[in-house]
C-alpha cells in the first residue's frame, strides 16, 4: 500500500465520538459526508500522509467475528457497501471502548472509501478509518442534510487557516484486504503507541488486530532484501560505489533500529538506483521504521558469500572480506561490466 499515490476520496461518513463532552457524546450521522469545498482534498492528503508515515505498521486481524471491526470492514469491501450503517457500527464500537478510559481524547471518526493509483498504474480501492482530533483547519459541524433532513456530521474548511504539512493524524487504518492467509491485511498508524499504554486501544481493542513481524523477522527480511537489491544493481555501479554500498548495508542491519527513509537517502549511489533498491526493500517490508534484532544481524554478517562467473563461489569470514579488492576493467560490448577481484595473502595452498 505504500506505493499508492494520487489518493481520492470517493465516499465518506463522519461521526462525533466524544464521551468526555456531555453536550456531544455520540453523534451518529444518518447521511454521507459532503466532500466539496476542499474537504475531500484535505482528507485525501491525510490518507496519503498516513500511507507513507514512517510509523505506519503492517497488521492483521485476530478478532474475526461479524460484529468485530474485521467483519464490518469486510462488508465495507463489498461491491455495494452500506457505508452509513457500517460506519455507524464502527463509531459505536469506538465509543464503547473510549468511554471506559478517560485518557482517550474526544474527536471524530471518519470512515472513507478511497481510490488510489498503484506503482504499476492500476487503480485500487480501499477503506480508510481516521480518528481526527479537533483542528483549526477542519472544523466539525453538525446539521441536517438539506434534501432528506437527515442528521449529518460534516467538516468545514477554514480558508483563513493555512494547512500545516507537519500535522499528522494520530490514529488511522488503511485496509488492504480481509484474508487470514495474507501476510498482512492493513497498515495502521498509532503515533502514541510507544508513549502511552492507552494507545493500545486503537490497534488491539478497536480494530481487534495485532502487528505482524517481530524484530528477528524484520532483521532477516531487511538483510536479505538489501542483499538482493545490491545484486540487482551491481552491474550498474562502479567498483568504488559497490564497495561503499556494501559498507552501508553491513552497517544498516547491526544497529538497534532502522528508518528506511533515512537509510535509502544515505545510499552512496545515483537516485534512480536508490529508487530501485527502495522498491525491492519495500516489497519485502511494509514497515518503514522498526527495531532490529542484534543477535540475528550478527549471524548474517559473520560470513560473506560471493558468487562469480563459471559458478565460482567463495565464503569467507566478515573480517577477511575487507581484504577483497574490486577493480573495474573495460566492459565488454554485450557481456556487461568486467571486474578484477583480487586479494593479498602470504599463504595459497591447495586443500
């Protein structure tokens, strides 16, 4: 989902979930959200930021009954979803959870049906759920729909307030699919997860989900994806660039944590090759910012294995790998870049 771009809001419904405010409490819309006057554009920008937030994590549902969030969202993914009714069920579920804990802030719940373009140019539709805190730019208004006279909660854009690029949604979820066998079913953002125990209510209590991939699994995927990407671009790099890239990859996996955006930006290669490496890593890791397992990392970097023409294979300890040197020779017309790989040794015995 991180490759989605050109996000559009197709339909939406908003509800007030405010158990701390006696004059508000739970206000459920009976009509869909008007998306004109800039409202749809601002919500689309929020969805786009959430999809590409470094704190967005892959998650899967563990509570899968019809009345759980999983069951409701599965019906939202149908061809003709009853958006108002299903969104009301989600708002009621959130309210029951929020009213039991005074630390959960009041706000609105926006349930949106979105469309975006994928990296291969196809169109994808997906539900998004945003918990929006009060905002000076996007004001909440409760009124009646002019034609049907049904109660609705909507937003008004304050044109006098400039939008802030630094404004981030604290809690949101973007559903990829409902499939228990899938590697992950959604991306979730819970920016208070590390700071407050109360933030667990969003992922665990409200969505009935849990994050996928622990630190050891992420470490394995990161190292393997980086090595795979390195091998894909090897012929497009000069020897000095390739050596510098190897050094960055080895250092990336032995730290306590990694931010893939910062890692990709630091790669000592041209921008088109950075983008190719990023695409390979993103296919293996939906998360962008996560902890690593030092023990697993040490196992990977303890030895280095190489493969060359004519099925030549070489496996050496990591400290010996620093003695291997690579020089560029004149590339052949069709064979690709030709290199000389050499090392110095006082002993060269046949075993």
